[in-house]
C-alpha cells in the first residue's frame, strides 16, 4: 500500500488520494487474527504499517480516508462507530 500511495501521490494529474473501506467496517492496521496465527511475522507486519503511515505523511497531495460502519484501531484497542 505504501508504494501505491507514493506512486499515485507523485502523479501530477492526481489532486487527492482517497482510501476507503470495502465491507462492513474499516481497519487501520494489520489483521489481528493473522498476527495471532503467525507471531513470527510481527516485525514484517508492523514494518508494512510504518511504511504506509510514512507514505501517507509524505504524500504530495492530501490523503483522505472514508470510513463507515465500525472502525478498528489496533493501537488503542478501541472500537468506535463512525457517524
């Protein structure tokens, strides 16, 4: 995802990057079930998150996330309902 954000964001014809969820909710992070099933991959999975967050921060155009339903943020362990 980091490469996609960087490539799209550097395209002079692009004015904004939109990240949206498909399905019932939005998860901003890794798949917790995958982490539980493959604890040896935690460094790799977290590196992917870091690179994606870094790409969003460095993006040359605004990055917008469109969320709906529930939102899961693994860092805080909270579940919020999007309005």
